[in-house]
C-alpha cells in the first residue's frame, strides 16, 4: 500500500489586478498549498467568488478593498480562514484625517476599514 500524500490546504487567492508581486505570492503559496487564483474585476464576479469561497479552506486576498470586505465576511460566515495582504494605496486610504494630502472620498476609507475589520 502506498503511503498517503498529506492533504494540502485549499487556498482561494483573490486579487484585483495583475502585478509581479501578486504573481510571486501566488507561485510561492503554490509550493505548499493547492491554490485557485480568482481575479476580481467587478460585482458580476460575486456569484463565482462565493462558490469558490465555499470550496476553499482559506481565502487569501490582496488589498483591503471592497471585494476583500465582502470576501472576508462571506468566508467568516461559512467558517473559512482568511488572510488579507494590505499595503500600499489601500492602507493609505485608512490614513488619519489629518494625513497631509489625503483628498480621497470617505467611501474608499470605509471599504478599507471593513476589509481590515472583518479579517
């Protein structure tokens, strides 16, 4: 009888855009997990995203944006682990109100806060 292969974690890798640093993370995680990449482009992606969350063990999201808030909430509702990578302009949107030069609308700040709060 062959020894059984260890069960690998099923990771849903959700990202909004193509970038080298995102691709590097994807390739790294693939070395120790089974990864399903999911590129979020707009709200029409939500049904497929929800199905993919249900089939995963962990939801890995790039950027603290609205899609990550929704993904994190759905993942928590179905008892899935989450991991959010926040850094760059998504975090800058969470800057304090007295941050010099912060002229973005508050709706983005709210989505960032929800993303970070759900995870």
